[in-house]
């Protein structure tokens, strides 16, 4: 966990194109476990638990698409990413 309150993995070479894998609402980042080994050979792979799922904090606000987008942007800023493939 970090100051963002989001649990994430940052795998692969940081010089490669970042790919951020976002899970569905009722799952967590572990759904991407089978894909990670192949992807990290060619990309920087980031997976994370969206707010309220997995090991990420629940928060105290109503969940909105804007909140999830803001969380993603905050994670990208934290990881110093200007762009990524989602």
C-alpha cells in the first residue's frame, strides 16, 4: 500500500512502454496473474486494485467514474508515467 491508498504491482523494465491492466468491479488485480509473465517481457506492466477492491482502501466517498479516473491519474503521476496503454 502507498499514500494513494491503492495496492499495485509495477513489473518489468521501466524503460518500456507501460501497460496498465484494470480489473472489473467485482474482481481484483490477481485476475491478471496469468498474463503478467508474457506481457512483462515486452512492456512495463502495472496492475492495481481499484478503490474498495482487493487490498486497496475503501475510502469514504461515493464511488463514481470520475473518482476511479482520478485514482488512475494519481497512480500514473505517482509512478511518473506520462502515458500508458490501458
